[in-house]
C-alpha cells in the first residue's frame, strides 16, 4: 500500500548505513587484508571477486553491489568496493602455533593471487590474541616486530596495538592486536579500523610521487616565466611582443595540461582526513616507551600531505602568474595597436584635409575653366549674330556677360557639391 509513496532513492539511501558492516571476530583470529588499486583496469575489482568466489565454491556476488561476505566454518571473507580501490579481508578464527603465518589465506588459491599482478597496494597480516595468551605475547613484541620504529598504544581502554609499519620479505605489513578485555565484537571493529588506517594512508600517499614530479615541472616553469617577465620589462619591437605572447601561451597550455592532478590531490586530502578520523576513534592512551599511532602518523604522514598541499598551492599560484602575465602582455599589445591605429587615423586625417584643399582648389579652377568656355561659346554666338548684320557689339556684350556667367557657374557647382554631401549622409545613415 505504501510502496508507491516511496521515493526511488529511499531504499538504497537507507541501506547505505548498513552497506559496510564491521568484521565480526569472536576470540583469537588471524586476519589478512589486501587493497587492490589499478589505474588502467577498472574491471579488476569485480572480476577478481567473481574469480575467487568461483574458485572457492562460494555464492556468486550480486551484480553492482559494493559489499560481499561469505563464510566456510571458521574462515570468512569480506570484500568491499570503494571509489578507487577494493579490499579483500580474510579471517580465520583460532590460534595458530606461529604468528603471522598467513593462516587466514590458506584457502586462497595461488593462481588467483598471481592474477592480481601489480595491483596490490596494501597487504597486511594482523593477529588478534586474547586473555592469557595476549599477556604472554606482550613480552615477545619486539621479537615479532623488530622494525626500526615500533608503535605501541593502548586502545579503547581495553586492548593494545603494536605495529612497526615495515613491509616484510613476504610483502606484508604486520599488526598485532591484544585483547585485554574487549566487549563483544569490539575486536573486529578495532581490526577493521586499523586496516582502514593503513589502506587510507597508502591511498593518501599516492599523490606524493605526482607531487615530487610536479614540483620539478613547476620549478622549470617558474624559471621560464621569470625570464619572460624580465624580457617584458625591456622595451622591444612588435616582433618581441608576439614572441612573448606565444611563449606565455605555451606555458599556459603546459600548466593547464597538469590541471588533472587536482583530482589526485583532492582525493589525497580526503583520505588524510579519513586516516585522522579513524585514529581518533581508537581513543589511544600512551604505553610508556612507545609512540602512539597518532604520533607516528603526525611525524611521517603529515609532512607528505603538507608537501602535496604546498605543491598544488604552487600550481595554482603559477597558473595565476601565467594568466596575469598573459593579460599584461595582451594589454601592452592592445595599447601598441591602439597607438598604431591612432597614428594611422591621424595620417588619414591629414591626407583627407590635403585632399579637401586640393578639391577646393580644383573646384576654383573648374569654375574659371567652365566660365572661360561658356564665355568663349557666348562670344562665338555673338560674333555670328554680328556677322549677319545685327546691330550688336560682340566685345561689349561678351564683357557684360563675364560676371553673370561666373556667378551662374559658382551657384551650379555649389549645388552639385551640396547634393553630393546629402547623398553621402543618407548612405551613412542607412548603413
């Protein structure tokens, strides 16, 4: 009855709270964790899960799901798909005789691991021990984790965590968790947080190689930009401005080609926040003689993240400098063009004034010429009339016609000039 009232997104959004349940681990256990990341093969995550479930005879995963769990006796598998990576977590409950012996991965076929090739970004073996066994292992911590820096911390006021953050010859990092009084399911949640800290830490550090390479690129770009700016300060010809504009445009294109790194740096900052949030959830208390996880990350992870942030800030500053230099040069080129155009217009004005004066002079000469020809024609007519014995004196009459003829010619040429000006104004208005 009420199903038609629900928004299409209500159910998937409601299930999002339960999409990634914590690990449920009862008693001592061995845990192995793999994080798969591939820039060029986006299908590797679902393909690997399908291949593993088929090889182990487990139920097939549902399509388009981001979470999968399966269990066979005392062994369980958990798979999660994230935005850029996926994780496989294998858990075997019980206490093997040898710690960190990869007991949780004994069910995993070797051919499946070989198919992952170079896509494993995180590999962790974790051991959870409880009660008296945990108290005994406390005395063997430095033998089990002989790295140069051993991190030890009291967590959740009921347990201890030890790790040297050192990748061993088997390519796995080791975590030791001692249950000294965890409540139900608290051990599973703690191990999942620790695995997420390591996974998000590595994902955050993915930006560091890009930051180092990009820092070298920015140093070269800043050097080229400074040289071009010094050349801009020197007076030059239009050819220099054209060369500078081409070079600055080239630098702008180069820096824009690296703008895609913003996604990597933004993701790195987001992963760093997740690491810090997961560390805060541990509620650490110091064990005398050991640095805490927060202190270790503060000294090791924070500088790397600050490097990434500073490199991207340099990128934005360089992009701003290049854009400002291009604007300044374009402004200078535009001013030079305007000055050149102004000089051309002044030259055209001078030419037009000269042409106008010449036109007036020509008009004056044309008035005299036309009057001269009219008077000649009139004189010829008068002499013809005198030849037929009319009582006329051609010379007197020709002299009397000079002023009227000149006046008539002046009026006639002036009217033609006015008509030409009126036609020109109408053409300008219509255009």
